[in-house]
């Protein structure tokens, strides 16, 4: 079953069980996917839908950060719950050990020794973690630390 089909099926289940938060999040994800389909003028496959869902998760993480800074823990908590629902549809996240290994291999591959080569290392690490659900900001921070910055 495709990701879009799974979201549609789970949306119907959430509506039947009257789970308002899940229904809202799945409707939003479905609408975002439909908008992308209209832009591309063809149905999305899973390889196109996953980055879209990852961007929705990233938006929510940024919102959590802003709501926390703004003193709105209630809204931050809701966004956190939305992240949890969206992450159910994404591939598993790499462990911190796997991220470390990917960064170490990328540093060796790029033969990097300073922060000037950070872009090449991040690009190589992203390639090694392709298809996985990872936080790009955390990856960049890990590369910065490993390159001595």
C-alpha cells in the first residue's frame, strides 16, 4: 500500500473513532500531498511523499521551538503530538550511533580536516542516511563538532 493510501485509510479510522487531533493532522498531510500532486500534475509516489512529510515535521519542530520561547507550552505540546503522528508515516530514524558512523565515513570519504569542508561532509552524510528520517540540524551540528568547531 502506498503512503497516501495508508494515510487515507488511517484518516477514515481516525474519523470513525472521533480522534480529533489525528484526524486534523492526517487531513493536513493529505491536503499537502494533494497540493504537491497538483503542482507536479501527477500522483506522488512514496519517494516524493516522504520528503514532504519530513518538511511538515520540520515545520512543527520549529513551531515547538517558537512556542516554547514564547511561553505557550500548551501549543508546543500540541505540535509535539502532531510530530508523533506524522513520524508514524516516516521511515525509522537512525540511532545516534548510526549518525556518528555516517558522519565518520563521510569525513573519511571527503578527506575533511577543517570546517571549510563541512558542506561536503554534510552532503556525503546525507547521502549515507538517504531514505531515513533524520534531523538535518542535528546532523550539521554533529559534523561541526567532529570537524572541531
